[in-house]
C-alpha cells in the first residue's frame, strides 16, 4: 500500500554568515491512511522545519516529500500550492483564518482552492457542525474566543476534505475540554481515512497517537 504521506531522507540547512544550522539530517517517515502520528522532540529539534517541508511551505535541500503518491518537493511554488489545496489540511499555531472574512467564508475559500465540488455547501455545514462552531459561522476571527478560534481553524483545515492533516501544537493554548474536543476531531478525521500528523510537546497528546516519532538535532531518534 502506498503511504498517504511520505518523506524520504529530508535534509534542510540554514546559513547565517559563516554559521550553518542542520535543521533536518536525513529524516524519513511514512503515514498510512487512518493513522494518527505524533512528532515530538525538544525545541530546536527540527519539528517546525519538518512540518513546513511536509506541507510544501519550505523546500528541503535534499530528499523528497510525496502526498498521496504525488511529489510535492522540488516543484515550483504554484504547483506545490495546488497539491496543498487539494490534498493537505493545515492547522498551524498561526491561525489559518483570513481576518476580515467569516468562518463560513474562510471554509469556502479552502473549498474553492481545492476545486470546489457539488456538495460544497453541504460539506461546509457538516464541518461547522462537527467542529461545534456552526453557531458562529458568520463571525469573524476577531469575534471568536480562543477555543472557538481553534475549532474554526480546524474547520477550515477540513474544508478541502484533505487526505493529509498536519497540526502544529493544536492543543497548546486550549483549556482541557476544548483540547479534548479538538483531539477527538483529529482522530475522527483519521478514522475517516486521512493521515494525521501532530507536532506536539504534550506527552498526553503523544500518548493518544497510534505511534510517536521523536526528533533530536534534526534526526529521528525513535519511531
């Protein structure tokens, strides 16, 4: 079976003057449909760099990333953006919401970028309901509480019905009840056939994943 998300020997270097930082040193991973995988490690271990490369937001200096069998790395940004729009949902710490638009309109944008679909309105309503944000569908991000923002961000990430869902510290700033709801939604997405990767510092979140990949100094130390 072809993995839904695959990274093959990723390397990423950063230069500042004469100094070189080896952010990723040959990182490989593969996620199957239905998996929830936690990526953990201390600050500076390469987690955020790995997430950016997996999403096609950054280019590795070596290696390749494939999403649903299609290579996303080593391609022009326009082509990477198309793959992201069709196949990847992103729930990053920086809100993935357009500030002057309502929650519902933000989901609509995600759907249109992915190519839309005849059942767009029905799926939008279902996602809003699943995320417990239907009552705030017409609110703008500035009008939402922290918990509502987290659920709205997840609703947008699910708008394109992604094959891969990437989440960066999705419970970091949430109260226990909201965090549990967000995690339940992520696991439900995996149960529906998506591959879910969660970057987290939380041992509790990692313990709920199907497996854990630990990074240290840009390398996988346990998987």
